[in-house]
C-alpha cells in the first residue's frame, strides 16, 4: 500500500454517494507498500480501505483480483471483500483512477514474527491454494522468468550504481534460472506477495490475508519460496531454520508438497529472491522524490539470492524428515 495520487475531500464524498457507506468522518493515506494509492476511511458505518489503482496495475486485471477475493472469502478464507456500488459494480473512478472500496480487516501485521507465527502463515497460504481451486478467471504471472528479463532491462544500465559488478552477476543469474526453471509442478492461484505486512494477526491468531494485487496463476511451490524469503530471514540477513521448519510444517499440514516440489525449492527460492530484488531495484532507481511511499532496499534480496545459491536441498530450509 502507498499513496501516489492524492484526493480531495469533496471528490471523495462525491465518490461515496455511489455506495451505501454512511457519512465520511475522516480519511488518511497509508504509506506502506509500493503498488497502489491506499487510504483508510472512517465512516458512520464501518472503517473501509479505498484503493486507487495506479498505472502499473492493468485495469483489465482488476476483475481477477476482486473476483478472487470474493471466491476465497466464500470458501472461508479470511480476506477483505470488495464492496459493490449501488449499481452492483465493484469499480468506480476517483481522481482519474479506477477505484474500489474494500472491507476493513481487523488485526495488525507483525514487526517481529516468531516461529509460531510462521507456522500459521504456512497453514494460511496452503488454505489459500486449496481454496483457489475452481476459480475460473486466469492471470499469468507477469513477474516470472520472462518478466524478470523485461524488468532487468529497465535497470541494467544503472545497476552498478547500487553495487559494483551487479550487471554481470544478474545477467548470469537470469541465464541460469531460464535454463533450470521447473515447469511440470502443481499450479494454481498464488498470492505472490505474502509478506508480513500482508498478513494480519490478533494477538498470536492469524486474522486474515490482504493485498491480492500480485495474485496470479503459477507454481504453488513458488509461493512457498516467497514466504520463506519474506518471513524466515532475520534483520542481519541470517536464515532462521527454526522459522523455516515451522513454515514448511504449517504448509504441509494442509497441503503436502510433492517430492518434485521439494526438490525444486532451492531454484524457486532463487527465483523469488531475484524477482523481489528486481522490482525493488527498479523502484529504488525510479521512484520520484516526494512520493508518499517507502522505498525498500534491493540489496536485502540480493543477499538472500546469494544464500539460496548455496542450498543443495530442501532439508537445509528446515524440512523435517
């Protein structure tokens, strides 16, 4: 979540006349995240999240994202729901951007997750993978192997400004992953961005998943590699095998991974580390000064990528026998 486009109170009040939300009491921008402009609204009925979809989000993808939330919620996965307008549509327009109102999910994201929280996240992701079965809309992952190459081309010329030798290292990594990326693994709907700030807890109980705007169809085990990267490294860059073990145990308690998925986990983890390195690198180099958005250090994911290159098998992530 972030704010790239500001809105006026008058425009917002006009926008809300198309919804049954009660009277607007207050609103404020939410600075976390990097994709869309988000605001927390307080009304005389319920708190809501207003999302303005920025240019990096394809308008044609919005029915997939909003429909997926409805599909998952109908299958008892706790996640926000898009609110329909009075005419039944899920999308409106505000400040020349497609916009939607989303229900507010109670809870907070954890700044210092522990192993017990990682176990619950693993379970929740597996439940999402199971619940996503039968969702009819499809969306290819634009940020997979081919997409990485396109993104890299936008940053390659300036990469060595971030770290000397980066151009050559990333070119070599892209070639390796293109040659070794697994293809014949179970696939389905994945979240693709299940970082700590996209998982809410009430105390130690997971209350729900949010921010489905990278969701797509891809390898389910790739989504597992994303949460290993996002949840199981400490601030000093060390991999926490206790958290990794809890994460994998939690996931497999709902959906056991196949032998082929486990064998592919080191390659998938390299790929997901590269994917987040590349998007962070692009944002680091191109986000304009003054934007109400928190830029994230791309080198954090470069270090994770280098760690995964040393992993021989899934046991080294904490997989129990």
